[in-house]
């Protein structure tokens, strides 16, 4: 498949990442289907896209017409067959759990055309293992966006053991057509590049607070004002979702060993449902 053959992008999952990817794809001129398992999830994602496009237009980063056109290009759906039936590329952004993702691929490959490339937005899981549950492991790779996708420049394009060079190249071109900068990840290791560096940093920050050595505010001040990061580590955790970073850590711990043991403070946030901005509270309150 060539970039010119891509007209329709199906995005599976309308959460933080899914709706952001759908927005970016629609802004690039693709027809987009955005699918989630419940009407309310899809509606919530669609509302967030509308909010985000409104913000971009308000700040003259895009025109009002471009915002309206992008929204018009997005079809929010619950039915899988309708969502992927005519897709040239399927970008999967469902929860960061291997069994959930595998189940979704089982459903999707039944309805997706043979030509369709499958790209997973997984933050850390094995692209190779996911590709092997599909009928097209060579047409499968990672396409990892960052939160919020509409503002973040990078896309990691991850080569699984079976990904063909043609697939990787067209996905890199697709990322460029969305005004992103792709970076090839040659080794399919937990966390790839960014999360291999970033998530242990977030975990270490949590250990400092858990052990009573610092407060959340102190750590965030040092990461912003001493390390030059745009957000404090805990602010960032709330932005990406404490469940997401926790699941990435759990997987890194399982595969890479004890150095990645998740801090209990993160587990507590997940157990309490304090997942960050998306639930209205995390390390900070947003209500
Ligand atoms: N769409 C449109 N506008 C948005 C938005 C979105 N999705 N998200 C935030 N904004 C708006 C805010 O509402 C705010 O608007 P107002 O000024 O009207 O209040 C504005 O953008 C925020 O602007 P700021 O000036 O405060 O911040 P900024 O523009 O300088 O940068 C940022 C915002 C790009 C998010 C920056 O803080 C940043 O880069 N943060 C770090 C993000 C990051 O590291 N992401 C990667 C996380 S790791 C990951 O995602 C991988 C994984 O797998 C876990």
C-alpha cells in the first residue's frame, strides 16, 4: 500500500489517546471512524475533539472552517464492522492490557479489508505478540502517539518481528502527513524508547513521595524548574492517566525485572479510581 491509497483511518478506542488520534487524522484530511464499545464513550471522545478543535480555532492555530471540516470527517461508532469495514489503516488505542487488545484484534480482522494495515498505539506491550494473533503480522506495526496527540510532535513507529519494511515506511509517511515526526523503534522491547525513560522517572518520583522524602508539589517543582520539563512528573501522570503509567510499569516489571517495581502510591491511585484529569482527580483535583 502507498500513502496515496490511504483515505479512511479507523481508530479503535475513543479515550484520551483514541479521540486525540482521530482528531489528528481528521485534521490531516482523512475520513475517520472512531469506535468504542459504548455510545457514551464514543460521545465523550467526540465532545472532547469538538472542545479541542474549538480551542485551536479560538487561538487561530486552525481556521473555523478547518475545525468544522475535521469534525465532519469523523464518524463516531459502536459497531465494529461499520468502523473497520472500509478502513485502509486501523489504529488501535484500546486499554493497555494484552488480553483486551488481543480480543479486539480477533474481532477486527474478521471485518477489516485484506489491504488494511493494523497499527497499535500500545505504550509498551509487545507489538510482535499482538501481531501474531492477526492474519497479517507483516502488515502490522506500532504507531505510538503521545498525549495530547494534537500538541505532541513525536510518533514512535515500532517494528515488530514480522513487520514488513513497506508497512513501516507507509506508517512513517502517514505520521508525516499528520504533521508528526516519526522515529523508528527497531527493537520491540517494553516501553520502546520514550516510556522506557519516562515511566521509570514517574515511578521514582512516586517512590520519593511514598517514602516520605518529598511532597508531590516539591517533586513537581523540581522537575519543572530544575529539569526543564514542561510539566511536573505528577502533573504528567495525571495527564496521561495514572492507570496507563501503572500498566506500563507492571509490564516492564514483569518482563524487565525488579528495577521497575511499581510504587504502591501509583497502585493506590488506580485502586481508588483517581486516574488523573479524565476522572477529575489524581495527584491533583480538577473539579
Ligand atoms: N487540544 C487543544 N488545546 C489543548 C489541549 C488539546 N488537546 N490540551 C491542552 N490544551 C490547551 C489548554 O486548554 C490550555 O488552553 P488555555 O491557554 O486557553 O487555558 C493550553 O492548551 C495549555 O497551554 P499552556 O500554555 O499551558 O501549555 P503549552 O501550550 O505550553 O503546552 C503541553 C501544553 C503541550 C501539553 C505541554 O505542557 C507539554 O508538552 N506537556 C508534556 C506532555 C508530555 O510529555 N506528553 C507525553 C506523555 S507520555 C505519553 O503520552 C506516552 C504514553 O504512552 C504514556
